[in-house]
């Protein structure tokens, strides 16, 4: 679920970056300004994609930690109440 929300957020950011790039390129007065607008757009898209990948890593780590904690908690409970293996 978290990955889906992160993906939607990243796609929105990417779309905003592309729209901004096109607007800047359209109002550019020179070829160099147009090229600079394209470079800025590429950088914003790359940053959004990087944030998405980082968010996915955090979500995976949280899921793994949750499973590990859940698994460990069950064993501690058995040992605490004398129900060993």
C-alpha cells in the first residue's frame, strides 16, 4: 500500500517537472535557455525517481522489521511463560 502511494506521489512530481520544463522551454528566449530548461526537467525527474526508490527501500525495511519483531515477540512470549520447545 505504501509503495502505491509513493509511486503516485513520484508520478505527480514527475508530471509537474515535465510541465514546468515545457513551460520554461516555451518561454525560453534562446537555444541555451531551452537546453537549460530540459536539463532542469531531467534533473527533477531523476530526483523524483530516486525518492521513489528510497521510499521503497524504507517500506521494505519496515516490513522486514515488522515481521522480525512479530516473529521474535512470539518466541519471547513462549519463553516468558515457561512454554519452551
